[in-house]
């Protein structure tokens, strides 16, 4: 029976961890977004109150109190948060019994409590829904922590324990799926980088099954792959620079197989190529020196002939008279 997994299934399992991490980051981003919105709302409230205070700054005391009272009553009619209701209550009590401010302050306190309970119930219901749709260890752990934060509300404690249990079960399934996928990948690996990656991933699994043994096997396969690659490069290379690099790489292998011997062979080849290079450089240098000497010799000959020619041109009359005198003497003899 063929137990080979489908490549798409392997890919799905291997990327599940990344999907879980993305879900965690998305949740944190949503929380950060909510905090930014709360800050913006508070800033807007502050600016509105500042404008109101500026408007009533010049109003007589009693009228100003009435204006402030009416402002708070109007604000209470709108839907507010727990902190806003508590703030209304605090501000109404500062009016020290003006009209029905004391009763309204008590009412704001009750509205704040009701708001908390509504929010808590909405959050609870949302978490229950999330629990039903959760599918990863991370999600169940997060929900367990959030249920515990709700204290004794409804059956939060029981649901937190259930999430712990589901997280443990899900974690085991994810770990097994991850392990099976890595085991499936191992026979198909062919590069040093791939074996190093698998060794690292197996070690992340700790003492699960034989993950430690498989990690060590991948380490050895990575070294073996590098060893074979270096041997192939050794047979193909022809340059001194490449042999120098191969010698270093073989020595880094710490005596694996006959890597030390191969490093020595590379060093020997380096010496041979170095001698050839130096001999070739010497011959080229001598050839250049010879050519330079020949060039200078020809220049000297050319300069000598040129000097004679110029001398003849400059003194041709005197030379001609001298020749005639010599011929006349010879004829008279």
C-alpha cells in the first residue's frame, strides 16, 4: 500500500503554522485598532467639552450651572460607554444637588453597570462562537486565557478548561501532522540547505517520537551532500582561486570521510598552479624586457642615422668642396 502524501496536502500542513501566526497577528492588530478608535473618541469628547466650557466662560454662575446641567442631561440621552457614564456621574455630583443632579448621577452609575454587563455578555457570546469555529492550538489557548479573564461570569471557568483540553488535543494533532510532513519531505530532499532546514524543524519538535534522531540524520545528510558537491567541483575546477576555496571548505568538514586528504590534494594543486603562474609571469616579464631592449636599440640606430643625415644636410657645401679638393689632389698626383 502506498502511503505517500499528496504534495498539496504536505504544503497545506507545512503552512498551517504560518496561518496560525497570521491569525494571532491579525487579532493583535484588531485590538490595537480598537484602542486607537477609543483614543480618537476620547479626544473628540475632550474637544467638545472644551468648546462648551469656552462658550459658558462669560455666563453668570447660576446660568452657567444650568447650562452645564443641560449639557450633561443631553449627553446622557446618547449611547455612551462605561467610562463616559461614570464621568457623567462624577460631573453631576459636582453640581451638589442642583435640580435632580444627584438622582441622575445614581442613574449614570447604574447605566455604567448595565453597559459593562452588555459588553461582557456580547464578549462572552462572541468567544463562545469563536470556540465553536476554532481549529488551531493557538486559537484555543487564546480563548482559554480570555475566558479566565471573565472570572466567574456564566460558565467561563468551564469553557476555559474545555479550551485548554481542545488546545492540547489540537496541538498534538498539529504536531503529528507536522512530524509526518517532515518525515515525508526527508526522502525527497537533495540539497544541503534543505537538509539543514529539516534538521532545524525536527529539533523544534523536541523529544517528539524520534525527531532528535531524524534531526541528526539530516545533519549527516547535509554534510554528505556538501562533501559530494565539493568533490564534483574539485574534478571540474582548473583555477588556483577555486582550489584555494575548495581547500578551505574541505578542512571545515573536520575530517569527514577523506576530506583532509582532499584538502591536501587541493593544496598540492594550488602549489603546481602557483609555480606555473609564476613561471608564466616570469617568461612574460622577460619577453617584455627583451622587447623593450630591442625597441631601444632600434631607436638608437634610427637616431644615429638621423643624426648623420642631418649633419650631411647642414654641411653639404663644405663636404662637397672637401671632396673636390681631394679629387683635385689625386688627379695632380
